[in-house]
């Protein structure tokens, strides 16, 4: 999976990262068109980070969430 590979590559130089979780879900089914929600949680020392992004395409929502968590990690460490 490409998302897992991105997170593993990110974790190599950052030993503060313990593990990560990716959650994907559909948004509000009452709305048209339906949106997807991607949530990336990184468990790291000294504090965990979490990003949630939405988009009409699942891949785009996940890509935006991963890009934002990567930006935060590079900024923090």
C-alpha cells in the first residue's frame, strides 16, 4: 500500500515515531455528492499528531491527510 510506504519512509529518519494509524470512512450519507474522510494518526514522542481531510475522492482525501502529517512531522522534528 502506498500510504503505508509513505509512513514507513517518514518514520526512518524520525525515531520519535512509534506507530501510525490510517482510518478512512464515508462522510455524511445525507449529503450529495458523498465525501470521504481520511484520518492519519501518528503516535510519536512527546505528543501524538492527528490530521483529518475530506474529499469527494478517497485517494485525494488520503493523499491530503498524508501530505499534511508529513509537513507537520518535518516542521516539528
